[in-house]
């Protein structure tokens, strides 16, 4: 294994919670979440040589993960198109998550899953305490637009949660 591969795997291991959360937010079924987790990891690996360190790795990862999730969700085939068999050696195992905490979050995720993909992204950024400026940069919209869309997404989520 090369030093680039080792560096990549260390960063993915450190930040796999981001990928796990996005996968859970966009996919209901465990198999689909696992597929999305692997697809995000693959897309990050493909782009890794272009990472210049101008932003934090986690910020760069969020952007790729959210874009991949939205594309993955829209695709009719929800299976990865990974042709490189060697990539299976780099499969990241999703383990050591607090199952009690997951159960408590299940209702919230279920409500979030009822939102459209863009609103999900705004809620995700909100839950991760991103600033309006950071969200604007990530989503490619103005800060004013972020506030408007964020309020709409939060109100939709509140309505879903209150209707139960």
C-alpha cells in the first residue's frame, strides 16, 4: 500500500462519521446506506489526488459526500459502478456506533428522510453547526438565500415531527 493510500485511509477512518451520517440521512434501508457509504468513499478516493488542502479535509469531504448522495438518490440504479476490483481492499467498515444513540436518532432521521434532497443538505449543515457563510460556500448560494432556505427546511422538519 502506498503512502497516499495510507494517508487517505487514515483520513477516512477519522471522518467516517460524516459519511455515515450522510448515508443514513439519504437512505432508509441498511443495504442502500452501505452502498452509498461505499460510493461516497469511492468518489472521495477518485478526487483525493485533487485535494489541495485549501480547506479542511472535513469541509471538502462534506461537499463530495452531499453531492454524491444527491446524485446517488436520483439515480435509477442505486448500485455503485466501481469497476476497479482492487478497491474492495479499501472498504471501510462501519462499526463501533452507539446503538442506543442511533435508536434515539431514528425518529429524527425518519423525519429528515421525508425532506427533499436539498432541504436534507441544509438540515445536515445546520446540525453540524456550519455558519451561514460556510453553507453558502458549500451550496453555491448567497447567505441571504441560505437563511431563507434554512428556515423553510427547519419549518418543514418541525411540521413533520409535530404531525406524529
